[in-house]
C-alpha cells in the first residue's frame, strides 16, 4: 500500500512512522509513506496556503489552489483508490472501515487545518472524509497518522502470527479478553488459575466468556447488536 500525505506539518509524522511495527512494514516494503508539504505547491511568494473566509467569520480557510495542484500532481503519477480528507465531521473510523481500506493500493490523505478547506476541494477531489472521533484536534495530522497506522498493521505480512490482527478487539465484533504475564503473583494479586491450567479448551472458553462480558459492560450497543444477529 502506498500512502501519500499532504500536510503543512510534515515533521509531525517523524515520530509515528519511525518506530516498531509501522517502521518494519516500511522497511519490508509492505507499506510506503510519502509526505508532501503543501507549501511546495503554492505560487504565493510568502508560501501562504490559507486565507480569510468570504463573508467573514472566525478562522482561516485552506486555499483551493495549492491543494488542487498537490492532488493533480499526485494523480498525474498514478491512479488513486481514495482521496481522503481528515475532518471532525467525516465518517467515523472503525475496524470494518480499516479492514476494507487496508486492501487498497494507493491512497492520498489530505490533512485539514484552520477552519477547514475551501469547500470546492471537498466537492471535486475528495472521495472519502474520515473523522477519528467526536472531538476537534488542532489539525488533521494526528488523525492521518491514526488512519495510516490502523491500515498498515492490517496489510498481510505486517503482523506476525503471535500478534495477528485476527485476535484484535473489534475484529470479531467483541473487545479483547484481559491478558496477563509473569509473575503469577504480585502484591498478592493472582493471575486467574485457569490460564495456568494448560487446558486449551477451557482457556479458549474462558477467554470467549471474558470477551462477551467486557463487550456487554463496555460496548453494550455492540453487544446487543451481536446478540440480535443470533
Ligand atoms: N481534524 C480535527 N479534528 C479531527 C478529527 N476528530 N478527526 C479527523 N480529523 C480532524
């Protein structure tokens, strides 16, 4: 998968993509991330990429020209499956959306800023708008990093068997059961005996029951949907 990110703050991505699983996926060439500084696409001599909103109102709006130029440049190089805009009013990112997007080959993520982008970009270029939650961030960079991370870890070959995405919370609609590691006892707090029993069938059943219980407690609406499906 190739991800092209258009941003006014490319430095913000140095952290998220240079560690652990995402770093390895890039090293193994299972994922490619290309950062594009929006300021490189403006013809303004001060590299300005935002302007006042017509009719006033608080906050600056990202201008149409540099964004259109950046997207046109990328589209002239290859076809894109989705051109995504990060926005608090977009479709909420969830695991089914991440699963289906992880199959895509080429995507662009445009990071929003200020009071938003000129609406004509949304109308004529953007194919998908994504929010990572019902709260407002200072910009779309953190959202873009979250989206990229959630997709990259699902690309076949990125996670080993031990950390397989199949056992993730939400992958089967249930949240994950609790996990423990050594020592067996700490401050008198014991690891549940069943996990030390060596009985694979009972352990699997315990984990499933714990997943059900947690889902019912923490995501009751999801639990009710699952029960209704049966
Ligand atoms: N930009 C600002 N807030 C955001 C959010 N919650 N999701 C995606 N992009 C955003």
